[in-house]
C-alpha cells in the first residue's frame, strides 16, 4: 500500500473528522509505515470549517475586528489558504448562535460581520471566497452582509439602513449597483447542505427560527419579512430565487449570498473535494477511507460518503466506509462507488455507552481491516 486517502465525515457528538483521520492514520501506519497518508478533514460549513480547510489544504488564520450578531465590535477570523487566492469564511465566526448566549433574538441579529470578513479577505488578495453556512443566530436573508459590502437598503422615507430579521419588512428599495467594485472579479462559493426554500412552512423562519429564539408570533413576522424582501429583490434586482434549494439556509443567508453576491450554492463535500483537488489526489491512491456516524438512506442525498465515492469511482479507486451504525436498505451506496461498509460497533450497547468507547473501537476496526489487507494483498 503506497498511498491512502482519509476523508471521513465527523461522527456527530462523538468524534470530529480530524480526530477520525488521526486514528485511521495510526492504524494504517502500524502495518504500512512508509505509506503516504493524505488526511482531508471534512468541513460542513459550520463551526470548525476554517480549521478543517486549513488542515486539509494548508494556510493561515487571519484575525480582524468586525461586527458581531448585535452590531458589537468583536474579533473574528477567516482562513487564507496557501495558494494566497482562496479564503474560507464560516459565518458562525461572527454571526453564530453561541455568540449570543441567552440573548437569542433573530429579529435583531445581523450578518453584517460576515460581509466585513468577505471584504477583508478580498482586500488581502482573495479571488475565490468560500462561505460556510451553519450555526447562525440570524434571519436577515444576508442583507447585513450585503450592506457591509456596499448594497444599499432604503426605507419608505428613502433613508438607508441595515436591515435585520425584524426590519426586512421595512425595505422599500434596494440598490445593488453600489456593491463594492473589489468584488467584481471574485468568485464566491457558498457551502450549503440543506434544501429549504426562503420562506413558507419549510422556510428559514419556520424551520430554524425557534432554535434561534423565535416564538410562534415572531416566526410569522420573520417569515413575512422574508417574503417581503424577495418581492423587492425581484423588482429591483430582477432575481427570483426564493424557492431555490438552500435559499432558507442560515436564516436566508443562502438566498442572500446568491442574489446579492452572485454566489453559487454547493454541497459542502463538493466544495471540499474541489478545494483540495481531490480528483488529482485520488488518481494514484490505493484506497480511500471515508465514513460517517450512520450510513442509511439519507446518505444517498449527497453526504460525504457518496460525494467521495462518486469521485473515487471515476478513478477506479476502492472506497471503504467506516461508520458507527449501518441502516437498512443501503445497497444503493455500492452503486455509487463504495466498495465495502464496516461498523465500528464491536458490542451491542446503547449509544451513551458506545460513545465512550468509540475512539478505541474505531482504531480496533481499522486495525483489523488493515491487518486483513496486509495479509491478503501483502503489499
């Protein structure tokens, strides 16, 4: 075995993607000490995404002062990859739910700081910006981020203001031609793994508002605001994307990134694979090890295992999925390029007990599998 790629998703609530990579590497190195190990921690766009990209592709963390969820000054960060042209931003760094503590109120919170991070990265030379959605405290449809980057929002008195979730309804006009010209030649990719539309019963306010502190009446008001801003966008910008899959992500940030910044929304795993140039890396690999907490029918919707398997299949490289639980009816995953699936659960115990032994069980499962490969393939 000359080259192995490790690219697992996290086991939610148990092990991070980075930790899983380290455990897998230890098992492989025991039997193949000279093997080239390519570790690619997977980021889903939420908290920890910048660190995952930096570990996978190399780069540095850049710190700067921006506005927090309640327009307060705060220190935040983004990642600048080693190519010097790609920046990775996680909106949770300055608009995340943990930042508001007990003061949850999506009618007042803003994504303004996210726009400041984008602009700072561009001023420092970024030509491609990856924005990760996840863990937000906001419901402003990305208007705050747009305002930070030059888009002007007017109320009925023709006075400019920075909208929040609760004041989207007050937008009377939008001038998007004032977007900072530095963004003209910058491509922006938004990592988004959900399919919710902007508004309605499956939209941003109804599905995600309650966890951000919205009571039923606030949810209705937030939803009306999202409907309203979509009408103004249609009239003034000429874009109709409220039903686009992912528009409702992160309080409508998916929608905002598309209509104000021209960003394309992409599954997180596809963004990771493109950024680390996976198609080139996998060409001379002997095996790819991936995995997730549970593999089931949901996996087929484009999660990490399937995204990796489809790419590796094109290069005719076997993919082995190491998972926590194996659900029923997973046969279709083999058609996508997965060669085999193994569970790390060595004894029949409930999750609270399984969680405590997950790291050890993962290592023992990998050890057993690599031992088998060593004794059968022998190279």
